[in-house]
C-alpha cells in the first residue's frame, strides 16, 4: 500500500495474526519495546481484538503490517487521532529480530510519518519511548523526531525503573526535509 525504500506498509490480513501473535509473545521483543509488562497473549484474544476493530470500522487508528522481502516482519500504527489539534501518536514493533538494526525501522517510521502528514494532514506526530531503548531512539532521531520531554522513573521495565521520553515531529519539520 505504501512503499518505503526497504519496507511496504500494508493492511493487516487475517493470515498475519499467528505471526503477530508470536511476536507479541516473544519476551525479548516485548521487553525491547517497553510498553506493558510481558503477558501471555492467546491467539484467540488477538483474533477477537481484530474482529472487534474491523467490525467497529471507523478511522480512529491506522494499523499497518510492515512487510520486507515478501514477509510480515512486524507492525506499526498511528493512533489516538486528536481531531482538533491534528496530533496523533505513533507506535512500531519489528517482531522479527533478524531485521533489527538494519534500517528497516527508520524506513517504516519515515513511511508512516509521510502517510500521516501527506494524507491525513496531521500537524504533529508524537511517540513515547523508554530511555533505555537506545536503538529505537536512534531510529526516531534519524527520521527527524526530537525529544520534547522526559518523565523521570515513570516506567517499570524488566526489574528497574526507567525514564519515559516523549519525542515529536512537527509538520514543518517533515516538510523541510523534502
Ligand atoms: C525500535 C525499532 C523499530 C527500530 O528499528 P530498527 O530497524 O531496529 O532500527 P534502525 O536500524 O533503523 O536504527 C537503529 C539505530 O540504533 C543503533 N543500534 C542498533 N542496535 C543497538 C543497540 N543494541 N543499542 C543501541 N543502539 C543500537 C543502530 O546503529 C542505529 O543507529 P545509527 O543509524 O545512528 O547507527 C526495532 O528495533 C524494534 O521494533 N524493536 C523492538 C520493539 C521496539 O523497541 N519498539 C519501539 C518502542 S518505542
């Protein structure tokens, strides 16, 4: 659907769910991404969530599978659209660890941000990331996100507190790159 340099962002298909569920149950992936503590996620639970969001319809969030070399390597999304401010949040997980650290993440984020500004007329995209997640922070910086704030010792992850960093990118910053 949307072509980056290395990845394609396309809609989630029913047949992607077992692999996405495998990623969600990979503790290393879950801990790398921060977020909620690792929790077992049965496949029917993920299927039910998808059924629910499909049947609800609407355009509250834009969920994509990240495809590379013809296979699903993870997912990314824009969500929590704030209609008045034209601001939304970005999230990404590359679940296939073979693809970490090779520029796939930044390509997916760049493609997703382009979608947000070009097609959804956003004013700003922001994201939250744990301070320990330097791989993610470097990828976000490479796309043009800047640190906007830091909540000290805000999250408990893998046995220790960590700071939560908010990063953002404004429309004019995206436009200046083009
Ligand atoms: C975060 C994520 C999307 C980044 O995608 P990626 O393809 O791995 O990242 P990129 O290759 O584009 O960039 C990674 C950067 O971190 C660096 N890096 C790689 N491994 C690293 C490590 N273990 N520690 C610190 N930096 C690292 C790379 O050198 C690169 O930086 P540079 O270009 O300045 O040299 C992906 O790793 C991922 O999904 N991880 C698990 C889930 C997660 O962390 N999600 C984000 C939650 S906010």
